[in-house]
């Protein structure tokens, strides 16, 4: 099982763990997992640990956290908990995951099946709950909802939580999108944060606990990364990329995902069922979008035919039909505004599609975190007022989040 990639879930209140006297031995970033194994095994020695994880909770050689901790002296892995997509990243978005007994694994529980929050029975015998999952820095990625619910369950069971931090692939500076209106709170959008929130999982866990966004908060520690800086994108960390879910195969996809995820709420293909999910969008009737331009992104004309891909896109939109559309190629990463780009794309598709475009109101509101974009598209009004309001909310959130920083700007 050495090639298995996993991640852990851990939460708590506000006890932070500093890396005193510990520096990376090369230019690459050391994850919270690597920092724990190299410098802080005393934090788990003698403990029965539960781990919330998936295929990304690994060291740089791809060895899963539960194997690494099970082999550490005095540590017992009592249970492993998996989020959406399963422990191995084997399930498509939204598919329920259930597990039976597996003699090669510790007791394994799905948090995306019959329950989405650890039950008291699942937590029985656990002394410490650990979280280690690679996120993508977007509100609609459900791992952060699982993190908060696991923190809440740990608090209710009087179990401390340990967060093993990992990089935000989009960096620690980018903030983009409206802050979620809690009238539209779902599992896909659970906290009052923007679509792109510019925090690591550890920083977000502290913010969730400090601001009481869950009903009960546990004792929490964060094992920080070593060598990570807020301005870093993932390809500057020296860490290998392990796809966090079936349709985010690479960093380029993660960068455009907060823009094109809005297409999920329409009858336009978001590229599922192709080799470039979320990087290309299209429909059988969409053929003029490539004539449009934006200063930070190029829209390259493409055609593709979605196909069934088990575990990633079993029944994609327009399966077997030729779609025409565009591929998004970001030309200025530091200036790219993903949510603004997504708004612009939907507006242009609405103009071109006329009666052919279908939008699911509830789906769009769930992803956008508000009904403001739906109202704008329905009334065919220019989105400039919406974008200006969004910029004000982004600026306020930029200031608000700073008190939860573990990694301060230079």
C-alpha cells in the first residue's frame, strides 16, 4: 500500500505549534506531516489516533499517513475517516461512499455516505483526531466542511484535534468572490468566507474555531509547514502534486477551477469526461466564445466529446456529443481573478446561448453563495455593480483573516 495517497482531518481551538529550530534541508517546503514525523512525534506518542484523510495525506514519496504513523513507536491508528471521493480518490463528485471491513487497513469510516460527521461510536477509543488533506483553496471544495464537522464531533467527545498543514495551491494572498450568505449555506458552502479565501487548512481551522462557525470547538493544535510563504503557488513549493480529487488532475486545473465551477450549474459542459476537466468548457451550440478576450486569460477555441470515465465522470453532460467551446489558459497568474472570470463567462454564454442556455437557480446560488449572480443573469443586467460589491467584501475579508495567519507576509 506504499503508493496509496491519504490525508487527515484535525481540528481545535487556538493552541498553535511552532517549529522551533527546525528548517528544511533543501529549498522545498516541508508539509505539516513531514514536520510532525521529523520534529514532533512526541505529540502522538502513546496515543490512539483517528485520522481524517484521503489519497493526498502522504509524504513526498507517496506513503500514506496512516502507514507512517502506524510504524512510529508508541502510536496506534485506531480509525481512518475519508471525505468526499473516498480514501483513494476513487469516487466521482457527489457519489456516496461506503466501506466494509478491510484487513489491510485500520477501521475505515466514510464521511460521505450514511453520515457526514463522525459519530460517537466511530470516535470511541480515540485519544487524538488528526486532519491531513490537501485542499485547493476554494470554498465549494467539501473537504473543509468535513474538517469543521470533524472538529465539532471531536469537541463533543472531548477529543483534541491536530491539523497537519499543507500549502494552499492558489497561494496565501488571493481572495476572490462574495462572502457566503448563510441563507445559502450547504455542505458545498458552509462558512462565511469568499469563494477563494487565501488561507491554509490550518489557518482556516483556527478561524472556524475562533469565530464559532461550528457549534462546539475542541482543543486544537496546528503543525505548520516549514519554508512556505504566502506568495507561493504550489509549483514553487518543491512538493509533488497528488490530485486532490478525480477532476483536479493538476495545478493548472486548480487555478481555473474557481471560475469554471460555476458552469456546473448550467447545461454547458465543464469539461468532465475529458482530459481537461474545468480547463475547457463547451456545448454543441456554443461556438463564438473564443472571440472574446480578457487581459489575464486566453480563451483558445476547442472541440471535445465527453465520455464516461468511471470514478471521475460516469455520466458527463453531452456524453457522446461533440461540443465546441474554449480552453482557459491563464497568462498572468498574479492578476487572474477567477470568480470575476466565471461571472464574465456566464454572462457571455448567456448572451450567445439565448434560449439554449439552461441554468439551475439553486445550483448556481449554492456555488456562488448568494442569489446575486442569478438575479443579474435573469434580469440581463451588467455585472459591474455586483463585481464592485464583491471587491468590497474581498477587501474586508482580507483584513479579517490576517489575525489567523500562521505564515506572515514578508
